[in-house]
């Protein structure tokens, strides 16, 4: 069993849903071995959060990926492209020195709105 992580946040403002600080950790705090799997797990958790508000990943307008090592982003980029390619969201990549937990390698945040 891994570390205990604070839950990510979901904020609703009008018809906009913002999912913040989703890691790829399991509810028990276990991290997948591969960064690609960690990104896919974070996207799956975001997908579930959006579904609670009648949205899907296809409604994504902006995604922010925070990662410790820029050269490893390509491992996550394929998962992002596969999950979000149809939405064509804006992407912000932020290299961070550290996360709250040393085991954490990535955090994803995104904003989604219904198509207008």
C-alpha cells in the first residue's frame, strides 16, 4: 500500500468543469510502474469525474500537465493524444521541481465545457 494522497478537486462554474491535480495513483496510493500507465490512470479518473457532470474527455478545452522531468513527457503525450485528440484542447506543459509526494511523477488538470 502506498502513501495517502489528498483527493483531486473538481470545480463547477456555470457549465464549465475543472478537474485539478489528478495523479495516476490508485485509491490505495499505489503508483503504476510506467509513466504511460500513470497518465492513463489519471485520464481515466478525470473521465469518471467529468461523467458525474454529463461531460466526457471530448469536451476538454484545456489540459495542463505538470511533470518533474520534461524529457519524459513523450511517455505521457501518446496517452494524452489518444484520450484527447478529438477535442484538440490547448496544452500547457509545466516542469515542476517537486510534488507533495516524492513518488509522484505527474499531475493532470483540465477544463471541459459542453460544445456550444
